[in-house]
């Protein structure tokens, strides 16, 4: 998967977790927490959805990398390199 | 071999089950009773549908609200706002000698009522509300502290203190006289800051949506499957033995049976001391079907919390029932688009669990009838006389609650000491539900979600 595809995957997961949020205009560099009302339960869901969809394991100490869209995509590039969108 | 076996198909067990099933964990819920529901159940009697437990769903929020417990749990369970069909209340009150405080789902009214009836207390009241709003009640590391002490620092009039505590205790205190402050905050937000709602169809709708979701994600549900024993060796659970003798193996067990009740299933003698002491607060509830709507009699309130004793006493009474205080609920008085088919009044009062547990069967029925009449007489001081309109009556007691839920003493709010982290002496046995500490319809589901997330989903699946 390339950067764009990974971004699409995250968008899909976010819309599943927070269906009432309008995701158009989501800024890649601003923390999700500031743009959407996400809490720790929602972050766990991002991790769990990635595990469910692509069998990616994300250890708890790495959750910090998931704060913005940009950092999440960056973090996932090596993990999703061989995955197909 | 299951990843997880969940004991009890109440809202907490089903919510935990949805989380696990959604993330593809092989999960099985085992339920002793012939139907789902647990402490928030329903039944049919003489062609009438009744709710048990639920007077109202607390924690109401308007559709589309992004924060708060209700939106959190809908997101976690992948449910939509429409699924629960929550219709807001008409208005409720706390009625004490000489003063009545009204409240709705708009908190401003309650604040205004306090200012009007207790002008010297309003500044303290506002300080207390600010403190409540800042308190993170979902933090599992909160220490237990006395809510009465904290509230009395802000509010000096004992009447107002009692009037604030009355609905919160009636709707969720497992402890007599006082509450843990975190529990107090949960209930204050749930009742006064968020408020009441109800689906037109009652608790059935919520149960149905939740169990459908669980099944849709692949969860297995076994009714009439009481657990005889939780099997373990070397400090680890290996599964459960059912009352039928059948054994089910699992990597984890989550129990919503209650803490003392769960310890019994582990073959640990009924523990006499903390932390596994069962609760002792229970209720008798009377249900009246009417030949008219409560509104036709001039009764338009959703819920009235009443007390006419000088001080409000919340404890298991020495008498079979405490007639000084109670709760009047009319499921008709919500803002439905179409009215319910029939008028209903439910009146609930504190009961002495031992008395009702130990009555011989023939006396039990007669006593239930006699006390039902007394409860109504007591409640009539706070509502119009509806007795000539009653076409059907039912009542349940602590004994009924224990029979159908297996919760000791009919203690609907469980043990006085909550085990917030849900951990036990066995590393892969967890507690959820009433004795984990999040109460009410919304709280119980959040409890199941929290325990599933924290102990089962965060850990990488070993499948």
C-alpha cells in the first residue's frame, strides 16, 4: 500500500468509529483529538480495526504514533508495505 | 475452545460480547435464565408486557451529541442513535416535606429550582456542580471517598443535601446512607446533567438491538445454561462447568454474576468481609395497569422521588418495606409521538431483603398483596388517587430479583465495594456489570465495554 491508500484506510476506520463526525477537511498535521471528539476507547478501536483488517500488531507503547493522520500514515508505511488495499 | 466465556446475558455481558465478537474472538455468553436481560429485563403477564429494572434510561443526550457516555457506547457497539429510540422525559421531581424540586433534561431548570427554594445555597450548589463536571468518573484508579462529606462542604442545608442524594441513591447506590463520590458523580451526571429517556417499546427494544448486534458479529448465546463452577488450576481459569454437567473451555472468563456470586462459583466460601461482601439494598416494585392514561387523572410527571420523613433514610429497613419514601414512575409520561397503549404506574420502595427471602410461600403472596396496598397509600400523598382505575396489578420483591438474576439479597445495585478494574484473584477471570461499578442501562453497557477493552482486546490475540 502506498501513502494515499493508507490514508484512505484510516479514513474508512475513522468513519466507522465516529460515524457522526464530518471527516471532510480533516487536517493531516493536527491531532485527531483536537479535530474530532476521540478518546482512548476510540484510539484502541483504530488499533483493533487495523489488526482486524490487516493483521497489523501495534504495541501499546506505540499508540502515541497515532496522534495525527500524518504520523499514523508514517508509522504504518513499513507495516503495510506488503498489504494490498 | 472459546477465547472468552461470558457469564450472564445482561447488558454488561452482551456489550462485552459485542466488542469481542466484532474483533473476531470466539465468544460464548452463558445465561442461566430462559431469556436475556439480567437486572434490566422484561416479562409478559396476563397478556401485558412489563419492564423490570428500567424506569427510564439515564444519561440522555440529544441525537448527534459527540461526547458523553451514550455517544461513547453507541460508537463502541457500532449502533446508531435511532437504534434505541430514546424519547426524552416530560419532567420529574424530588418531593420532600414542604419543598419540591422539579427537573427535566435541561439542567438549567434544576439549578433555577435550587436558587428559588434554597437561595442561601445556590453558590455552594454551583461550586459542587463545577466539581462534579471536572471529576473523571470513568478513571478506574479513583479512590473511594465519602460523597456526603464532599457535598456537605459545598451545601450546608441538610434538606437540600438529602434532596440531591435521594434520586441518586434510589437509582444507583449499593451503599446505605452515603455513596462513594465517584458513584455519586456518575449518578448526578446521569440523572441531573443528562437526564431521562425511554424507548416507546421499553427495555425490550434495547435488549433486542444489543443481542442482534452480538449475533450479527458472530457471538454465541446459550440460554438455560447456568454455570455450576468456574474451573481453574494454578491461579488460571480454564473454563466453566454448566449445571448440565457439560464443560466449556476458554482462555478467559468474564463474569457479570456479581463479585460474591462469582467467588461462590470459584468454590470460594461465601466471603464474610470486604471486598466480596454482597449488597443488601433492595426494593419492592408494584406495577399498576390503568383503564385510562395517568395524564387523564392529572398526573403528568415522569418520575417522582418522594420522602416525607424529616431526614431521608436510605438503608434496608427493619420493616418489610420503608413506606416513608419511594419512587413513582409512569412510563406513559415521555414525549412520545404516539401514546402507549395503556396507562401504567410503577411505585418502588426500599425493602428488607431478609424478610422477603424467608417468608413461607403461602404467606409470601398474601404479604405481597398487603404491602402493595400500603405502598400505594403512601405514594398517594404525592400523586392523584388512581385506585379506582386499576385493571391489573403485579409486584416483585427481593426474592423475585434473586430468583431471576441470581444476585444475592435481590441487591439490584450489587456489592457495596466495587471492583472497578474488574480483576480477581485469578489472572484471566474478570468481573463486569453491577459489581464493577458503572450502573444503569448505559453504565452497565459501558462496564462490559471497558472490561473487554482493558483486559481482553488490548492484549494481542493469541489465536
